[in-house]
C-alpha cells in the first residue's frame, strides 16, 4: 500500500487542526519539500531551518514573510521584518535596548498587575483561558510600552486577530484582512502625528526622535509611515503570540498533570517549562523567505527566486535534533539543540525576553489560581491563521 | 595557533545566554554591555564557549584562529 501523496497546504483545515502530523511526513519524506501547484519550497528539518535562518544573504525577508506577499513580487511596506541588512540592522538597533532581559525587568510590575487584574475577574467554575486571560493581558503590556492610550489597547488585539485570520484555502489577503490592516494603520498614523505634537515617554515618541543612516550614510529621521509600520508590528508580534503560548500551556499541562505537579512542587522549574512550551507548542509555525540566489542546505539545494517556508515548529520537533522530540518534557536538556521557538539569527524575536517574562508570570499566577483544573477538551477551538497556531478557546474549570 | 572568542557587537543584543553558560568568559555589565573577560579559547573552556557560540540567539559569537 502506498501512502497518499505528501501535500502541505498552509491554509487547509486539517493543517489548522493538527500541524504536527504533516511536519513529521515532510521531515521524513521531503526535507526540501516542493509544492508544484503553488510553486513554493518548505524546510522542516532542524539542521535545514537553522541554516536557512542564519543565511540571510540567500533567504531574504525583503519580499515579505508570508506566501501571499512574497508571490506578488511587490516591495512590501517598510517594516523591520521585511528588511535585510544593512537596513534591518539600523532599524533593529533603534529599539533593541528596550528589550534586553535586563531592560524588560522594568515591565515586571506592569505584567504582574495585569495578570492579577484579569485573573481576579474570571469565574473559576467556567472561564476561557484565552478569551478571558491570555488574550487581554499581553496586548496591554506591549501597547502601553508603545504609547497607545488605554482605551484603544484591546482594539489593537482585535485588529491583529482579524488581519491574520484565514478561511480554509485562502492564501491571499481577504477584504476583511485588508480592512483591519487599514483601520489599524490609520489609527497608528494619527497617533504618530499626535506624538509629534506632544512627545511622551513611549516608543512612538522615541522613534520620532531617532535617526538612522540613509543609503548615502547621512542621518535621517523616520517618516510617519515607517513609524506606523513598526508600531503595528510591535502590537501584533507582542500580543497574540504570548496569548497563544499561554493558551497552549494550559492545554498541555492538562494533558500532562504530572508536569503541572512538578511546577507546583518547585516553582524554580517555571522558566524551563516556558522553554519547553516554546519548543513543543510555540505559536509561530513558520516564516516565509525568498531566495535571492541558489541556496545550499544540509539536505540539498533550493533554487533562486522561490518562496521558502522556514518551518520552525516542525524543526522544533525534529527527532534528529531532540531526543523524544514529540514528547512534552519540561525537564529536558535545553542545550541539546537550539530552540527555534523565538527564531534564530538576525530576525530572532526582538521581544523574546518580554515573552519569557510574561509567560513565566502568567504560569506562576495560574499555579496559585488553579493548582488543580480541568480543560473541557470538547470545547477547544483552534485558530485558523497565517503563520501562527494555537487556541481561540480553552474552557477551564478550577477543581476544588 | 591560538583561538580567540570574537563577538560581533552589531549583532549582540545582550540576551546574556553566553553569560549563563560561562560567566568566566562573558559578562554583561549593568549598562547591558558585553565584556569578554578571557578571550583565549583553552582546552578547559572550549566546550562551554562552543556551546555559547551555538546557543547565542543572535549568532553574534564566533571563534577565530590566529
């Protein structure tokens, strides 16, 4: 008997429901997967994905980071995730000092306050971890850092969700996706103009004041559109990712109560649990790159001028890189292979330290709030989104 | 031939992973600036330095021959 033909469809309903099944087949049967129908490549083995993330000269971000964008061949809006060096380096250096593990400690009190606030409002007998808790709190942290006034912080989350939402079979942006992008861009644009009038102690104001070298090496200011793009990205990347990681954490610990018990017994294991969650159920499934030239990888060659999926979530479960890769184990040896859950190389997650801090604080508080709990598995609802996976609903009941 | 630790400060973002692996070699000061306390790669520190090279999320660390 032959297996059905291997077909990776990033917008198929089966893929949204369980991405890990197809990753295994791709790693084993087609490490350099080519999709004839849609004309793209996909990498799933750890060695190949890590090598491609390092090789930014072959695997360019300048055409965008999702298949729909890369295929249009148009130059996307100027945003840091759509840049190669040297532009990327200039933009990144404007903000990275605000996101170092040391600098991000200044957000600790804010995170604790928000986590406590949202947990205090839920009904322990029946609440939704994502909708009532892990959705609302991270967006408040990042938009507050950016400088978004309180009344609009939750709105930012709804724009992001709508913008990333995909119907099964939909690769290009829908009108709904585009409208959400336009609405959020218009909002941020007007906010940038407000901050130009009256600067505050926030990131938008700092970006307005910043200068970067232009192509001739002269210093220049960022324009309103660049700052709008950067702020939009911060809001997106800094919110819905932790939302999904914490939602998935509650599901995984319900499936592995002995590991929840380990955390209850020893809170110092929480940071290791966060790393394992990033490996095992990290929200970012892939980013798409465009080959500027023929690229050579441990498993073979990718031709020039093709969209390539770098599938980090698949690489993170590659048994060639991790012992018992398909097993959730918070005690595993972290040094065995690079965890790609927050990316790797020049585009690795700017907010990595914030993501870790938020997830750690969220877990610590959940351990206190629900030392014993059950998930209503029948009520789990997964998101159907471009490049990220996780749950839209995680119904939980705290056990007495 | 000696081998030396090299940090690309254009890439380094003070994540401190290297310091966690081998603080005798890598130290972040309270301004988040990375200092190399001992640049020579020795048989005693080589294994951990290579671990730091591999685990740096920014790939900012390398080992050079001279």
